[in-house]
C-alpha cells in the first residue's frame, strides 16, 4: 500500500514536472527566439538567416525592416518563393504578408502596401487570427499618411488602436500610439503626443516579450519622436538629450544610424554649434556611403546637401542636390524633388547665382500651388520675399509676402480641417467600440497553450490549497495612497524630462456645501491626465503634467471663471509652481505658497496705489 502510494506520488510529480517544463518552454520560446545583435549587424546576414527556421527568419526580417530594408526585402522574396513551392503554416504565411506590407512602405510602394494590407486582413479573418488585424490596419494607415490621405490615416489608426487594446496586442498598441503621436505633433497637440509616446515606452518591454510576435517598431523610433516633439516646442535642450539617447540605442543601426546622426546635426544647426554640426555631418556621410540602395542614397544626398549649405560647402551641396534631383525624378517622387530644388535654390543664392535661384523658386511655387502644399508654398514665398527685401526691391518683396500670408492662411485652414478629421476619426472608433464586439476565434495552437496554462495553474492552486490556507489580501495595501500618486507623477516627470506644474488653491472662504458641486466642475475643466487632490481642509492641489507655468496660468484663469459662478466675495489667488529636477512635493507646495503671497502683496500694493 505504501509502495503504491509512493509510486503514485512519484509519477504524479513526474507528470507535474513535465507539464511545468512544457509550459515554460512555450512561454519562453518567443523571447529566446529573438535574433542576436551580431546577426543583425552581420555582413552576410542573408545567408546566415536562411539557415534558420521560418519563424526565426521572420523575427530577423521584423528586426531589420527599418534598418536594412534591402536585406529584409531579399529575405521576404526568398520565403515567398519557398511558400509557393511548399506552403508555410498559416500563421507564418500571414506574418510574412504583414512584414512584406511594412517593407513596401520603406520603398515608397504605398498603393501596393494598401492593397496587400487589405488582403492580409481578409486572410487574418479567414485563418481565425483576428489578433493580426490591427497590424494590417496600421500598415494601411501608414501608407495613407505618406499619400496625404489624412482622414483615412486617422480613422485606420484609431481603429487599429481600438482593436489592439481589445485583443491585448502590445506590439500593435505601441505601433499605433507612435503613429498617433506623429499625427498629434503635426497638428501641434504636443501634450497628447508626449502622452502617447510615454504610454508606448511604458509597455515597450512587454511588447518585446509578447507571446506571438507580429511586428514592432524599433524603440529608437519612439525616442526620436520625443526629440522631435521637444524640437517642435522649442525646447532644444530636451530635444538634444533624447536625440543622443536615440543615436545610442541598440536598435539604431543601418539606415537609422544615418537618420539619427542627421537629426543631431540639425538640432545643433539651430543651436548654432558649428563644431558639433561638423562632427555629426561626418558620421552621417560615413553611414550614407555604406548605402548601396539608389533611392535611399538619393534621399540621403538631399539631406546632406542642406547640412553642407549651412557649413559653407556650397559646391558639394550643389553636386549632392543635383544628383538627388536626378534620382528622385526617376523614382517619380514630386514632393521630394520640389523640396530638394528649394535647397538647391538656397545654394544658388549663396553662390550669387541669383537668376537661376529665382527661376527655380518660381518653378516650385507653381508646383506647390498645383499640389496644394500650402506649408511649402508659404516657405518658398518667404525665401523670395526676403531676397527682394535684401535687394531693396520692396514692391516685389511685398507682393511675395502677400502670397506668403495667403498660403499661411490656407495652411492654417488645412490644419483646422485635419483637427476636425482627427476628432471625427476618434468619434467613429468610439461609436464602434460601444457596439457589442464579436467574440474573437483563436487558433488551435493558442487554445492548446491556454489549456496547458490552465492545467498548470490549477495544479499549482490545488497544491497550495492543500498545504495552507489562502491569505487574505489587505485591500488598503492594494490601493495607492494620494501621496504615492503625487510622488509617482513627480518622479515620472523627472525621469521623462517633461514639464509639470502644481496649482495651489485656497478654499477656506468657500462654503462647505458648495464644494460638493465646485470640485466636479473643476475636474470637468481639467484634462484627463491632470489630477486634483484635497490637500487639507483649506487647500486643493492640482497637478498638471506636460504643462509649463505659462500654460498653468491659463488653466488658473479657467478655474477662477468656474469659482466666479459661486460669487465668492474674495478674489481667489492661485499659487503656481513649476517642477525642477531636485524639487520634492513639499518644496513645490512652498514655491506655490510663495507665488500666492507675492500675488496678494502685488494686489495690496496696487489697491493702495489706487486709493492714493
């Protein structure tokens, strides 16, 4: 009897160990299957990758698509040929289609990418892999963005993000948040753009370790966009900080090394740091010389021409611009050609070839008008107007300045229309989200994995139940205290290098009964990311992330308008304090109190002066 019981316990432990080992293998395999950095940087990456399994080859393609697009294309074509001879598993075939779609974007094949994305989404439904749908939608959205189809781009991005959240696809969430942040940056919604990027960075590590890999943008893309947002806001110090982080990230190699070196050079141009511009220019040229792809080389030459113009190498800038125009004309890229000609016109002015420069500018003004590129049109007219003003030909300068203002007006109208389309896209996504969603059908492999995980968890739960009683969790310990929430917001701002401002509001003169109505009205005035706290019986604290003291002053004005509805007898003085790196919460409150007292003193001085 004893032997029998021991035998049962022994075999039971063997089975348990087997189940645990199998589950661990299934969970760990995706993370362990990621290609090494040495392979991604290898000179013979194609031949080395083709020795791997299909799933591992797809992982390599996903990791090099943005950095080594031509090698990714060669590997995709090889797998497609293999698939035509011996069909791949459905999930591998579907992922191959997805990676092909994103690879087409690298070569400017936007219409072909849209067609392939639509086909891929249909296959995802057919194969019961609904979790792949948001990736195909995002590829389609990116293609529409490059074609200038703003409404389609925004609607598809919002729908892709909605589906990604519904299926808990972290990689798709990161991709869509990045795309939406770029949209918000172009619409000058910088706070929302930073918030999207912060969320994307927060879940990036989870996305990398996602069980089923589909496609994930490089982390350096997110950091580069943060730099771009700060640059657009005029915060050059933060823009430079994140640009350097981007350049040092392991995901920055191949084409991205060139792009990020150029980004650093441009920031230093605005800072007028010639030495650093030359340093990053040399880096960028070194990376561009490695490029064997004709189209990428042409784009690189166009960008380098602008940098050489700044450092005074006019002949080199002219040669690079002319070479780029020839190549991009062959690739039928009218916007690129138009903007390269703008650079060439500036080079001609620097070489005192004024007639050629004016002829070129008049040509691209006509082209920009035809293509309705109002932002470009505004800049082109400004260049000519400035030239005529320097020549003291004020009548001609005035004529082009009028044309510039007209273009600026139309650009602003286009921007407002884009804002409306973004709002419309989000409303559409929300209305679709409010309907009862269909239950997604999972594939057999996913079902088996889930079944194994359930068996494992049930087994562990049973063992724990038999050996000891379950512990009751303290609900109070699970809830984050108000002070912890405040500290977390301050720490996030410091680590993320973004602005944060605190408002301090005295409420000792407000009727307690009125507060029950005032506080909800105040919360309605604030943004979603802003937080309102009851500091004590006499004070309310409001924390505004991604907000400068100047922006907080506007919020304070709105709060004063809300409080005026209750006709308080005393004027409300709201203390404002901007966060610095070494500030604690207590220091921030003291700064707000001092700001309050200064306002009161200023009012008393003004009142005394009026009486006199």
